[in-house]
C-alpha cells in the first residue's frame, strides 16, 4: 500500500532520512520506534507530503505521491503536537474538515467525538484548550473520515489514562477492519496488544524491521519493552566488540 | 478553492485589524474632504494616503497574517488539498478583504465628494496597489521561516518602493543631467508599482504641467490610452510576479 524506495532527506547538514526502503501493507499495524530525532516524524511527514524528500520515491497504491494530493483522502493523520488556528472553535475546525474531506454521502465517524466528550465543548476556542484536549481533537479528526491508512504520531502522549484506553480500543477496532496503521510511541508497554510489526529507526536508518512474533521468539521475551531492550543491548555489545576489534 | 477561501475570509474578518483599518481610512478620507473647501485639494491629500499608508498596512498585515497562519497551513497541507490551492486561497482571502476595506474606507468618500475620472483612477490605482502589496508580502513571507526577519524584509521592501527608489531616481537624474533621460525615466517608473500609480493619478490631476519637459514626455506616454493600458499592465505584472515566485517557494517548502 505504501512503499518507500531509497528515500533520503537532509536538513542542512543533518541526514535525517538515509536511504530508506520499506513497504507497508494492508491490515498491518506498525510500531515505529527509535530515540528522539531519529527521523520518525520526518518519515511520516514525507509520506504525507509535508516534507519533500531530496531523493528516492514514495508510492501510495503503486503511484508516486509526488505532485499528487488525492491520495491524502485515504490517510488520517494525528500529529505529535496538533497545531490549530487559535481563533477557531472545535466545531469550526470539525465543520471545516468535513467541508474539505467529505466523501459523497458517507456519514463521518464521530465515535471519538462522542467518547471523548468533545460535544460539550464545541464552542471553545482552540487557544483555550489544554494539550490533552487538543490531542483529543486531533484523534477525533484522524478517524473521522474512515481513511484506509491511519498515521498516529505519539497518539497517547498527553492523554489521561481513560482517554488513552478509549483511543486504544478505537485503534484495535480499526485494525480489525483491515486498515494499515502506523504508530510511533515511546510508551512501549501500550503497544503490546496493538502491533503486528516493529520498525526500529536510528539516525535516519532502519536498524531492524520484524514481525512482533519473530521478535518475541528471537529474544524469548513476551513484552515488547523487554524484547527491544534486549536487542539494543546485544547490538551495543556487538558494536563495542567491533570497536575493540578495529582498535 | 471556494471552500477554503470562505474560511480564510471569515478568519481575517474576525481579526479586528481589518475593521480598524477600514474605520481609519474612512475617518481620514472624510476629514480630508471636510477640511478643504476644494474637493480637488482633498484628492491631493488622499494621494499620499493611497500611495504610502495603504501599501504599508497591506504589506505588514499580510506578512504577519501569513506567519500567524503557519498552524493553519500545516493543518491544511496534511489534508487532501493542493498546495497551490492553499496558497492561492490565502492570497485571495487577503486581497479580497483588504480591497473591500479600501473600497469602503477610501472608495465611498471619494465617490461622494469627487466622482470624476481623477477620483476613479485614484480608487483603481489604490486597489491595484493593495493587491500588489499583498502579493509582495507573500513573497517576503516565503523568504524566511523567522517571523521577525520576515516582517523586517516586508518593511524594508515598503521603504524601498516608497522612499529609496525615488532617491535613486533623483540621484541618477542629477548625475546624468546632461543626457536626455526622459524615456529612461518612463522605463524606470515601471520598476516601482507606487510610481506607476502616482504618475497615473498626477496626470489625471492636471498638475503635470509643473513637471517641466519630463512631465510633457510623461503626459505623452502615460496620458494616451495605450499608456494607461500599459501602466495598469505594469501593475498587474507587479501582482502576478511576486505571487508566482512565492508559490514556487511554497511548493518546495518543508512543513
């Protein structure tokens, strides 16, 4: 569904994405992991066409996304930090998005709007909302137009445990409908029952890309958190060995 | 495009600065016409308002608006919309609301007190200047990510067109006074939208006689129908070019 071919991006001298090749298919739920500044958000933004890669190609349904914009109808995006026009109210934002994205006849999915209780604060201006409430608006908008692909950048950061759980339930529900879901998160424990594949990035490269089952088998750990930690330790041990070898 | 334009205009109108700008123009225009017994003198006083204050407010307001809309732009770029549509909607939104403000603030009083060709040319030139400076502001805002720098560039551009350009022209005139520069001056005036408007309005006001031989050349060129058409084409180029350049930068911008 989404394919990246030799995608590279530099910001000034910093190589943010370094020759990335991968393929994400329907029904997958992918966890995009890695330390801060490893290029996760840049990769996501490249897929959305917000950042334009210097080299390589991104394909959506086998068609290059460069100069195309229609493909974004199929994507629901929840940004890490949702930034909205300050003077607009929640209801303005929602009705504007409906205006822009409305597909003929299909009723928008307002499940999250109701579940998060956004109905009661429709007339609040975006400027007055707390970080968590802004996140709720972002989440509700990402799911509203029944997209085939969901890209969630740190979806639960800033959400309270109750809302976080509601969002997770919604993600699972959509996953079961066979949608492609891309999640970045630092809270590994909450990804355990969601994810089917793990991608670990560092300094603009994919260190590994494995189905969760394989990862569990290899490391003998059930929890994603422990499995990742184990692999990281192994790799750094290898790295130290290699360094010694060179020396 | 239409859908977006609606939201941009609604947002600009909520921003009370455009309303204050309209009121300010109205107050100045009415008081100018009421202070002078002679409506022609009123037009002459309005000339400076149209040539200096209108471009200044248009360029600064538009630049700040573009920077303040960065969140809005970011939100829209991740949606199924063309970047061109987003950028042109912003431009049209700014141009429409500032033009309406100008028409209400200067157009109405001029039509009430001085509804003749001079008044009409003043209004049309003012409209062209409004839109040209919105376009120049979009260009300035595309040059840098830093808001303070962007506003600085916008003010510098205004200063260049309003003051420095004329200083350069005067300097050249004095340096090369032995040479016949009249035709060169006509060409020079196309390099500055404010000058183009000023010449159009002054020629309509019949005070070009005061400008000596150069005035006669100007009269001959700009006074003809072809000249008028050419100078408005010049203003149109001043609207299209900066907008086109800014659109090119925006299409390649990382958000």
